[in-house]
């Protein structure tokens, strides 16, 4: 264990989440869409990314493999869906691929 690792117990988890997020950005770009980082100051629990693809707008929460959204994150995604929006969460490359297929086929 390096000295850095002894202070940052989440280093491996963060790297894996960033890996999934990078893959999401790559796949969206591959299909010609846009994938923006989303922050909503003063409104916690909002999804990490907004995808624009052929008229569709989708909010996406990215988690590390095996992780699930927190209760507040689920609540925010439910609010988006209740207003007719698309909201998803992904934690693996396979889930990213399925999300993109859904957007591509419905876009």
C-alpha cells in the first residue's frame, strides 16, 4: 500500500466509477450525441450526466461496478421520470451499452 493509498481509501472505487463515466462519454460521442457533466447547486442527489441524442434528453447517474444509487438519487430520478423525463443509472460497460442501444433505437 502506498502512502497515498493510506490516506485515500476510496482511490480504487473512484477510478472504477470514472472508468464507467469515461466509457459512457466515449459511447455517446461514438453515436454522435453529447454527454455533459451535470451539477445542480443547492439541489443534492441529481444525476451526474445529461445526454443529448437526436432530440432525446436523458439524465444518467454513474456508479462504480456493483454500487446502486442512494435513496436521494433514486428520488431525484423518480422526479425526473414523473415529469416525463428519461433518467437512468449505470454501473457497468454492459449497462452503458444497453442504455445507448435504447437511445439509438428510440432516437
